[in-house]
C-alpha cells in the first residue's frame, strides 16, 4: 500500500463502524463502488454514475456554471456570517460596516469575500451565458433551461443590486437611487414599481428594510430553487451539450482506460433524448473520480481566487449616506452603467425599450433559433449569423458599460480616465 | 484507481489545497496583527517596569490586550481612541510621547461621558492610526488641529461667554464686527449673496478657510467675496469660529450647559428680562426695587440664587415676582451682581439708548460693514462697479435720500449694480433685499444711524 497518508487515514475511517454508517461506501476501489458511491451519496447523486468525456473538457465548458455554483455557496456562507452582525437600520448599518472593519475578527475579510464574490458572480453569469450561446447549447432539448438561466441572470442582478444598498454609504445610497430611477422610467407602471421597491419615493429606512428582506431571504431562496431546477435539467438533458455525432471529438481527451474487469452491467430505461440512447458506452467514464475530483479542484481554485481578492483588496466604503449631498456623477452599480449611459441619451429608450427588448429576446432565443446544427462546438460555422448578432450586442453592451464606468465624470460629461479631471470645488 | 490521471488529481489537490491554506494563514495573520496590540504591549511593559510592589506587577502583567472603547449611546459614538491612548487618565504619564501621553483631565468633561471625538473629531470607531485620526478618503471629520480645539466648545456652549474658550469668543466677535452676515447667513440671520455658514465647520478644513479669507477666489473661482484683511490673531480666531459651526447639536445632557453661567451671560439676561424696570444700576433704571450696585456686598451668593429661583422663600412679602429662572440663569445673574460689586458696568440697554446708537447695533447685527466698510465708510472693492469699483460708503446718505427713500432702498435692495465697463463681468457684490429679515423698529433705528453719520458742519448738497 503506497497510497498517500491522507488517503490511508480516510480509508481507515470509512471502514470503522461510524465512518461506514456515514459514508456507506468508502473510497471506491472498484467500478461497482464507483457506481455505488455516486448513487448512495446525497451530494453526489444529482450527478450521473458515468459522464460523457465531452462534458469533462474544460476547454468546452470552462467550468463557468460550476464556478457560479461555488460563488453562490461562498456568498451564502459569508452572507450568513455577515448577518450575525448586520442590522438593516439606517442608524446602525454604516457603523456596523466600520465595526466589521475595525473590531470584528476577520470581519473585513468576510465582507470583502462577499463583495468580490458578488461582483464575480455577475461577471461569471454573463460569461456563462456567452459560453452557452457560442456553443449553441441552448437548443433542443435544453431550450427551457436557457430560459431558467436568463431568469437566474436577472436574479443575480437583483441579488447584487439589493445587496448594494446594505452598507448604507454614499456609494450604496446613490447607486440605488440612480438604479431605481431607471426602473421608474418604465411606462405606466414605472413610478408604482419604484414606489414598490423603495417603500416610498426616496431611498430611506423602508427601502433598506425591503432590500434586506429581498437580499437575505426572498431572492436567495428563489435562486436556490432555480439553481436546483437548472442543474436537475442539465442532468436530465444528458449532461452538457455536445455534438450530435458520437465519437466526433471525444478522443481528444486523454484518459487512461480503466481496468475492464466488469462482472456486472449497468441497466437503465432510457428514451427520448436521454444520454444512453444510441450512445457508445465507451465514450463515457466514471463520474468518480473523473468528474467529482475535477469539481473539487475547481472549488479549491475558486476559493483561492476569492480569498486572494478579499485579503488584498478592501470592499469600498464611502461616507455615510447623505440624501442631500449627491456625488457628481452619481453612478449605478457597474453592471447597470451601460443602461445608465443609454438612459443619459433617452430615459424611455435606454431605460425601458432596450433592456425590455434584450430580456425578451434572450428569453425567446431558443424558440426563435431552431436550427439544429452547430450544437456543442464553439463558434460553429453553421451559427455564424446568430453568433455575429450576439457578439455585436455584447460588444455594444460592454462598450457602453466601459464608457459609463470610466469615461463619465461630473454631470455625466465626457472625461478621459487617465487625465486628472480639474479639481471640483463646490460652487457657491 | 491508481492510474496516472488520478495521480495527477492528487498533485493538483496538493497544490491548490496548499494555496488555499497559505491564503488562509495570510488572511489570519493580517487580521490578527493589528498595530494597536503593539501599543498595548508597550504600555503593559511600561506598567511592569514601573511596578514597585509584587501586587502592582501582577496587576500589570495580567492586563489583557484588547480593544478599549467608550460607548456614548446618546451621541451615537463609539470612541476606541483609548485602545492606543491607554494612559489618558493617568497623570503619571504626563510628558510621555504619544500614544501614551496623559490627557489633562477635564473635570466637567469626564471621558466616560464625553469620549474623545466630540472635541477632537477623527474617526472614533477606527483602530488604525491613520483611519482613527481621520485624514483619509471618505471620512469627513479629520482630527481638529490642537490650535483650533476651542472650536469644539462651540458645539455645546454659546460661543460668546465660555470663559474656557476665549479664542472662540474672539472669533465670534471678529465675525460680527467684520460684517460677514451682510452676505452670509448664520443661524438664520444674514444675507444671501454668499452661502449659508451653518455647517461650514463640518465641510471645510482650516487650510481651506485660511485661503478663503485671504484670497477667496483661489478656493472658490469667481467668488464675489472681497479678500479680508485680518490680523494674524483675528484670522486664526475667525477660522476657529468657523470650525465651530458644524450644524450638529448635541442631545440631552450635552446641551444642558449651552449657556455657561458667567457675569456676561448674567448681564445679557439682566438687560433682556427688563430688570431695569424696577432696579437701577449706576442711577439708571427704576426705583421700585432696591439699587443693585452694591447688592453683592449685602447678600451672600446663595441668598441671591435662591432669591432668583423664588423670591418669597428668602424675603417673604416682596413684590418681586417669581420669574422662573433656571438654575443656570439664576447662577449667571448672581455672577453678574457679584461682578457689579467689583466693577462698574456700562449697560447697553436698548431702552436707554438713542435711535442712532441702536441703529449702530443694527448695522453691526446684519453685517452691513462687510460691504459698506467699518462705520459705513466704504472702501470694500467691488470690481467693475461704477462707483469707483468699490461698494459705496454711506456717510453722506442723508444728502441723497429722505429717510423713507433710504428705508425703501434697504428693504428692496439692488440686484443690478451699474457696471463701469459693460464688456467686463458685472460687479459681483450687490445690495441684498432685507425686507422680511429686518424688523421695522430696527429699520427706523438703522436709518437714524445712517443719517447721523454725516460729518458735522458739512452741507455740500448734490
């Protein structure tokens, strides 16, 4: 036995009475156990016993969905820790931010982790969406999962936006003021919607209470359920999307063949588009260890990146919110700055029509684009038209966001970020 | 299961596991290491060094290294300054270098009641030197330089008669004398040409204020304000007074001593409450009650205080009504009467003054001197004004106006000042409309004062 020490300890533990009662199957030693471990464990059972080699290719999926899941977990964990201290009161919230920084053990790092993981989640939702689009992965039978994904994208924005207000500093106050003003531009329901969100006409205690409730219970619960459905559908749709032809590109992955001393057979009833129909079982490998280990490694990587950011960069905290001193310019959170830039040209078109059309188009996309070709490959030539349209929209959104973020100064005037703007003195 | 790809997983687990481990250790160290702990250990070492008995030594050694804070719930403040400044209450640390120096104890301002930042400003919740001292981005209240510390007295106490804050009183004097109110509103009184000053002390730094007084346009481009010529002491005093105007009001207990009982406060009360109607000082005033010039010789202070609270209890049958003076007011009035014993006081009672004398006070009250010059002699620059690029003096108004015309002009003001050169920017200073601000009686007195300014024996006519 030349296994590494941690493995030997683990093996010993899972053979004890207690360990066996908890884990049932220890470290799998045979193909049978490799199967059993996947179906006997609550955490693992959502995944198949065997997984298509294509699904394991990091260059295909980039692990973006998993990264999001991990960010969500990190946000939940750090969020709960922050809730131990936080009070959604305009009198106290800001002071608590200061206390987290100065006297709570690891308070600052936890807040930083939460902040950066939150920003990363918005970013990775967008990247994930791009990946799914460019690989044509939203096509039948995964159309509705794409719609759920769009829903999760909106939920993520909602989670980030509601969390943005909680520190109750100038940044929070004015970003939410600007953000909810954009919502107020909607025709007919705009002002009502804004009133509903804020519990009043301006950002105040009522808004803070509402945003807090949404941020810590409503949106996370909905998001958790939708994530569960999202993942369940991935499983039911046969894992990640891949090209129709079996054996097309699967050989590219290097996996040493496992010992083929099978003394049993896996049987499943399958129909429709589930993975076993017409597939070559040799294209598949056991999820343990090939999938599970990769997932764990990615979790470590995501944790390391978030920790690194949190240790060396502090989450912003400006002055206490002051309703009578708006910063100039007051900016929405970065992911809404493209919208804010559009709104600066026209409140109605930029704040209502464009975002409304975009979300509708995203939701309807899988039902409009019915072509079956080019699924499971990045930038498939058959999808050049769709990819071009998507890329143009994406580039416009990114450019608008960059302009809104870096090129807009006082009174939303044009500034060049690498030039020091003239000192602003309060005019009298 | 020991094939190559699985082995490679173990390699990656080791690398990433170590990376996360290292980051956790770094995070823990950065969180655990805090500068204030060093200061506390130094303090404990010093305490151990100074210990002369084993008990003292044991006590010093058992001092915990922990955050110290003063919770001030009424003020919504938490001052953690004593986390580093551990010896503020220990006189034996007098002369020690910071952060271990002793803070002379203020008997009326015990630390546990007042904390530190209410006077010194800075960021009480912070526990690092730079953040706590507050000169950092996104913190509006950096520590007040010690030379301006008296500004903080003005937050709770009336500026003028705080015997412990002479600089503050001087600053207020300079403010009123210089006619700042002609353009600026403070506590609701003043003009509208310049911005309100109610919160200026919270917004501006001493450096900014200094530049503002000496060369207003250098900090506020296009400012209409004429540069001020203050002496060095007056400049510092008015900066200090400005810094005291934070617009924050201390609650409850802290506001209870707004007025500090003093002779001058007593004098003001004496004039305000109409005591002179019955009593006389220096042969001026009523004859119903006794003259008060030497009452300090006849009555002990305790008697006088009780007399002010309830006259019947010390002199039964007296006709003096019970005015319901507060403890502080009774004390101030007593101080004033005791002060009379030692010194003659010239009362400035409006009822005893001539209209022109009262008008002079009005001229001062509304800051007219800010533009029209001391004693209305003019000389304040107003670039591009037709009147010799100056705000005109007012000593000859009696020649150009009737009293009614003059009063109308004060009430209506003059927004457009004729320009010398139409191509240049219009004159920045203009005459505010004082209607609604100045009282009718004050306006009458002011007109009388301005008419009285015409030099005697001159009647040039226009």
